[in-house]
């Protein structure tokens, strides 16, 4: 009877042991898959960080280009303003010369 009891107990423990080994095997597999997934996620994160860094660099470059274009526009506006002013002065000078010429013409015709 004692032997039967021990034999039965042994069987129970063996079953429990097999069950625990199976569970351990399954947990190791889950851990392996999690580690693999973590590795992939880390690689993806690195790629995304690199893409972000490149985008930021590109944005900085575009900002500098924009500032440069705005400076060029300001210079062109200033130049246009000066050229308009110069044109205005030239037109005034032409008008004066025209009047002077007409005056000379009149004086000439009066002398004749």
C-alpha cells in the first residue's frame, strides 16, 4: 500500500514536472520572440531617429535658403526704389532741359 501511494505520488510529480518543463519551454519561446520583436522595434526607432535628423537638417537648410531669398528680395526692393528715384530725377532733368531748349528756340526765333 505504501508503495502504491509512493508510485502514485511519483506519477503526479512527474506529470507536474512535465507540465512545468512545457511551461518553461513555452515561456522561453515567448521571451525569445519578445526579444526579437524588441530588436526590430529598436532598429525601426533608430531608422526613424535618423529620418527625423535628416528632416531637421533639411529644414534648417531650407530656412537658411528662405532667409537668403528674403534678403535678396529686400535688396532688389531697395534697388528698385533707387532706380525709380533716379528715373524720376532724370525725367525732371529732361523736363528742365526741354524747357530750356524751348526757351532758346523762342529766343532764336525772336532774334530773327
